[in-house]
C-alpha cells in the first residue's frame, strides 16, 4: 500500500547550537567512541583516581537541543558535549595516564533520573543545566557554578494576555515541565496567591519528554501562551524563535546557579572540575565568546491555534472524532497529523498529486476503499484508516502503550515500516527500549536517517498537546471570521 506523505523529503540534518570557541575546533570532528546511548549497566564508584585507572569518565546527560543531541550519522552536538570533550583534553594534559576518555551516557528517562543514576554508580558526572538547590546538595556535590545569577523569567507568545508583573499570572495558564525548578517556583507563587486570596496560576504539565527548548518552540508558534525559562536559554533561542516575548524584568526566581554534579567524597574530581569550570564558565570566557548558530532547514512547528486554523479545527473536529472512534485512535493525534500534512486544508494538492487534509494519493484512496477522497469526509476516513492499518499490521501485538503504537505508525507513515523496524532492532541492541518512540527509537532515527522523521512525529505530538489545551478551555475561544 502506497501513500504520499505530502511533506518535504530533504530536511537537513538537524539543529547545531552555540559553540564555545575554545572547543569549536575539537567539536568539528567528534570521535564516535565518545558515545553510548545505552544505559550503562556496570556500577563503578570512586574518585578521579579510579576513573584514571579505568581510563574513562562517564558523563550522564539528557538529550536536549541545547546541551546534547545527535545529527545524522551519529554526529554529536551541543553545549555540554563541547564542554566535556574540552574537559577530556584538559585532563589528558594533566594526568600521568594518557588516553583518558569521556563517555557520554544518555539516560532515556526524565532528568529526575540523573541523580539516582549517579548515586547508583552508573555515571560519574552530571552534565546538564542542573540548578544547585539545598535538596540536591544533600544528595550530591557540585562544582563551582558554570553560570551564576541565573534568572527564571516569564516568556509569552505573541497572542498571550498582557503580563506586566508576577501578580498578572494569577488565573493564567502556564505550561512547564513538572520536573523542573520552574514548576516548583510556580507552586510557591501559588502559595503566596492563596494567602492573598488571589486566583491561582493554572500550571499545565508538559509531557516529560518536553525540554524547555521544546516548550519555547511551542510558545513561539502560539501553541501555548506562557512558560518559564532560564534567561540565558530564552535569549539564546530568541535568535531562532523570533516571536518569543521575554519578560526580563518579571523574574520568578533570581540568583540561581548551574553546575556539574558528582558523588560526594570526590575531592580530586571536584578539584579538576573546578579548575576547568573557572576557565570556561558562562559569564567569564564564555560570555566573551561569540555564540554561533548554524541552522539547517528544520520544519519547525507551526501555529496550529491561530484563529483561522482553530476555525478549521472546530469545523473538522466531529469528522475526526467519528473516524478516530471507529478505528480506536486518539482523535486529537489524528487531527494533529492532518494539520502537519495540510494545515487541515482539503483544497491542498501536492506536486505529486496527493489530495486533501490527509494528503492521500488517488491510487491509495482506491486501495483504502473509502470513496472519493476529494470529499473531506472520505479523505479523513482514509487517513485514519491507514494509520489503523499500520498499527494492526506492525504494532498491535507489540508491548507498547496505545500512544506509542500511534507514534510508531506516524514514523512508519513517514519513513516506511521496514525502516522503522530496522531502527527498533538497533535500539534494542543498544540498550534502548524498542517499544518507546521518544528518547529511545527516536534517538536512533536521528542518528541513522536525520531529522525528518523525528521532527515529523515531534510536530504531530506537539500539535496534539496544543489541541488538548484548546479542548480544555472553559469555553471555545472567540474566532475571527
């Protein structure tokens, strides 16, 4: 069964980020032996002298568009990748035993799991934007700060309500990852509002796979109205997401510090990290470096909730609900796919002849036996039916959640089921869960076939989250004609 996806096939390799000039030359030719995506099973503890004996320093790191990510063919990128490879060079100039390697261990869970992994001995350093807090200091030690004086600021979309101070957040919806300090500080502000008898902030939890950068992307596209970000992150991504409104004078929290984390009782490792960080921390040498951004043509998420597109969403909602119920698929996910394919435009026709909301080829429409796909009802029927076909054919018997079955079907719709099967097999060999798309098979897809399928599935999921927020509004937003 063939189907035209109606999307550009030649999206580039991904997003590369600002680089410290002191390590940019090294980052241009990363060595593949730095990386392990699989969870580290061996348990090692001890100070730097033990790491020198093993000739490896294991760095626990989240997969993140700023800190660490993979381009096609396994090219490693990101700020923490650059810093830790420079740390490797620094160590090899100092220690008696040469060929000491930094090994990056991507933890395919929420960043809450980084500290337990460290304490269990499955890593030696946490390289993330980890804020020093009293609670964390009870568990682990920190280097001197990579960055100090960090402000958590309010960031809004172009269509967000006016915000002039923190009190204006009363009764407003704010979208954040629940595992971040942002969520905790919003809860503290709600405690203050409660005492003052003000309406609380409506804190909407982003899925655990959403990093700050993902949420800023959604704010830029007006998919969500308000979020919180570290100021330096918001400023950096403002260069890529121009529609962000950064309220630098509205601070949820000030004077935060971000540092490398490591196990207690590691004085030699602390000494080495402190010496390195002092030379390279943000605000000193970093602050004087030019942040370079070399973007490829990624298909960033669009504004699915602008008035015109929301009108189409509400117009087609019952049709998507009808066929999604018939084929037992989440209707918001299917609507989101329709938006990704055509912006919910039945009049759209691709250069190769794909038709309508779901961008179905005429021959495929005949195979699906849904009637004339020039009819929006039949077109949506065909698109949903085809996703059901992919699920039944390839994923119905797999140990997956219903959500993951649909996500894998989207990936197969885009890259082909045979290719996705190969990606799942490789994920399993490398210690990732072949039955989970985000942060697992998704990572192999980024490495092997580039950004297209990763961005395709990611966009659909973000649209579905935005549509869910829309359906949870007390009343439908007023639509312009």
